[in-house]
């Protein structure tokens, strides 16, 4: 189970990565700015499942993925798609090298 503080930190992390203001996220998620602020304060306020789904959807994630402790493959794929073509090529080479290295280490 995710604590309100963990949810607050996760939301700030995701929002920061995408360089969104609280108001911009609220608009994208079709919730109020007050709702985003309250979630990010992490003071024991539990948003509804509908609210979590709206916020997650604004990030291109499911509520389950948003609440996860690790980056989900969909999130990584979304980040990759947002990169310009040259940076996508670089990211591919880096990931391929890491995969090859990990396979050789086992």
C-alpha cells in the first residue's frame, strides 16, 4: 500500500520530469489545482480512485503504474517517444549496450 507521503513524492517526481506546473497537470487531468496541491502535500488525504485514474492518465499511465515504486515499461516508452530522433538513437545504443553487458555478466 502506498502512503500519502509516497504518493505525494511520486506525483511531484512525475510532474517535475515533465516540467508541468500543478495547474497544468490539473488541467490535463481534469481536476482542480487544489486537488493536485492537496495530493502533493501528502498529509493523509487519500484521493478517490477516479481522481487517481485521471491524474495517471494525464501522464499516460494507469493508476497502478503511477503508484508503482519503479519506472514502468510504459513510462520508459513514453519518455523515449518524447525524445528527438537523434536522442532516441543514442538512448537505443545505450540500452542495447546495457542489455548486452547484463547478458554477458550472467
